[in-house]
């Protein structure tokens, strides 16, 4: 098992690392660590890459980010990748979109769920059985509100999490805004070995 004691950088914020990730991906030497919503909020955990590499992550950071580089050398790169999240989608009728979104925000805050609103559609991260999620909102949905489920880029909820927490505190929803997000269902796109010292940010077997 490798122990990762710091983050080398992030492929989404560092052009050089981004290009390196693309090169490793093309060469088949890019390994991804898929994290769910609860795992990414941890900075200490044990994980496996899609290729089976065993990692112990112990970093001084509140939570991991999509694109964080855990390991990088000429032969391999290991990056954090967030799993897509299932969401209940609610298409809001134009005439009641704002008031309904505010009420949804209040209910989501009470449940401590994640909510995002974009372009007349509300997205609620599925944290329970479908029937339970739908029951929570059944009383506040106006006639003509269409419900569906799909998997979305987890980045959609990064701001929504803060909005839902704020909604729970003051009774108002601030979810919404122009979030860029993907509805792709395709592939989701160091530390030191135990007892060894790291050199210049690169792990060693």
C-alpha cells in the first residue's frame, strides 16, 4: 500500500498537470480513484484505484477535489475522480418556478440533501429510496411539474451543498445560478510507500 501524505496539484487548475493527465490517459497509465459524495469530504481514507492500486490517503486538506493528483511520475499518474450522482430532476413550470424553488430549498435543507436549480429545472441529489424522495416534495410540487431521474456531474452540487445548509439555517433557498454541468453517462474521467520517504512529491514503490 502507498501512503499519500500530500496533494501534488490538480489537473483542473494546473495546465501542465492537465496535459500530463491527458498523456497518461492516452498511454493507458492514468489511474483514477473514484470517490462518492461522502468519501470526498474526508482527508484520511483507504482507497483503491480502478486498476487495483491500494492507497492510504492522509493529507492536510479539509476535503479532496475532483482532479487532485495523488501520485505522478513518468510511468503513472493517479488522480481523484468524483462519481456521478443520481438526481431527481424536477422541471418547474415558469409561472411558479421561483416560489417552488424556494419551497424545495426549504425542504431540502430540512433533509440535509443537496439541491441545484438551473434553467427552470431543479436537481435533488438522491439520498434515499425514490418513493421517499418523491414523498418529501409531493405537497409542494405544482401541477405540470415533471419528475425524472438521471446521473449528473457532481460539480453541479458543489455550490448547492452550501445553499442547502444555508436554507436549513434561515428558511430560504439560495440554490440556483448558472452552473455548468454535464449529463454524461460515460466513463468518469505521492506520497510514499509504507516506511519510505517521498522525494520531490513523487511516490516510490
